[in-house]
C-alpha cells in the first residue's frame, strides 16, 4: 500500500535522537544493528525492532512515524517482512501495522491497536480490519530458522507480550520493563509473577530490549528483588513521587511550530491530569538505583 498521508501535520516538527528536526510528515528512520539479522529502529514513538530469519523478517512493534515502514525494513534486510508482533496496543507501537499482512497481538488488543491518539487528528488511517492473530503463552511465531516464543505479561497494559528469541538469545519486552524503574498499574503480586515468567528463561537470553531502550543485564533480577521486598513488608528508601506528573505543554521553535520529541508522548495525547490519576495510596521508593511506584492497597 502507499504511505499513509501525514501531510496534515507538516507544520509540526519531530526532534529525533540525533537532534535533527523534521516535519512530522517526512519519513525519518534511525537503525542500529544489534547483530547480523536484528535491528533496533527509531522513527517516532518507541523503539521497534526487525528480526530476520532464513526467508523473511518480522517487525516487533511499528512506532508511529511517517513513511512506509514495511518498505523501509525490507530494503534494510533484503528480505520480505510480512508480519508484525505488537508488544501491546498503544498507538506509538501499532500505528504502522496497516502496512503488514498479519499482526500478532494479545486478545485484549484486538479492538484497541488501531485507535489513533488525539495528536493524529486530521490524518486518515486505513480501515482497522487488517488481519490479526491472537497469541498467548507458549505460542511460536513461524519465522523459519529463528524460534520466537510469546510470553504473556501485563502490567503496563493487560495485553502485554514479551518475545523470547532463543536463536539469538534476546528478549523483547515492550514497555513492561523500563530502564529507569516501574510505575505499577496492577498489583505488586502480579508484577512479581510476570517477572518470574521471564526469569524462568534467564539462561536463554543475554540481552533485554524494551520500547524505551536496551535494559541493564541485571534489571529483571533487581525488579524481582524489589517486588519481593515490597511484598515482605521491608522498608525501602523513599523516592520523589513519579506517578503524578503535571500536564505537558507544547514546545515551539522560533517560528511557532510545535516540536514533539520522537520518543516522548505528544502533548496533545497526555490526559489533563497527567498519565496517572491522583492517588493518595501511591508509594514511591528507590531500590538499587531504580524507582518504583505502587499502590499500597494493591499488594
């Protein structure tokens, strides 16, 4: 298909990781090669990934930048890339699903993955009836020569998915695992159980890649330690509150053009009160350099 028309947003600028500013409707990609057949991609939205097998490739998430992503990925690797796996339904991970023949996702994402954020008002996206396949724990994505196993985890969103690549010893976690810490949406117990579902495979991967960045090698173990200590009632170091951020305001250049950072929420998409509701039960702690926020009534 032809590229989705982003021209209604031409006067909005995207600031990329290297500091370059481009109009929102101009395709711009940064690719970092992880190994011979794996790439980390940045356009706009969170990092997404390209994993290539013997005959074809699969995308993990699709960002929400302009341009025909599938065409770009196929030129990058020299093979067809007909599929995408969505780690979760948020639009900064799913906007470019339309270019692919099949999107694999958790069942809760089926009706949510195609809903544009408010900052994309005025752009006409294709009908959200592209083929979707529901995946769950233990399912294998049919990428010849490269076994990809689905692990269902879900605190960031109920439809969260991690992808274990045993062949290249990589784990992809979307936004469930962040490099700075964690603000929990569900119970601490569920978070601990999700971490244990990943850690049971710790001898099968050497690196963890999330939507925000590559995660430190020991992050999963530290997160699990923190969850156990919270559940055991240990007193952890208090941290500056992180869950209730003030509303964002537009940044503008000298000519008055709105500027969005490529890997940060667009101001138009942030709820008036911030992403996290005011909650007097939230506790903010620091453990081994990571900050964790959780509802003390939801253990």
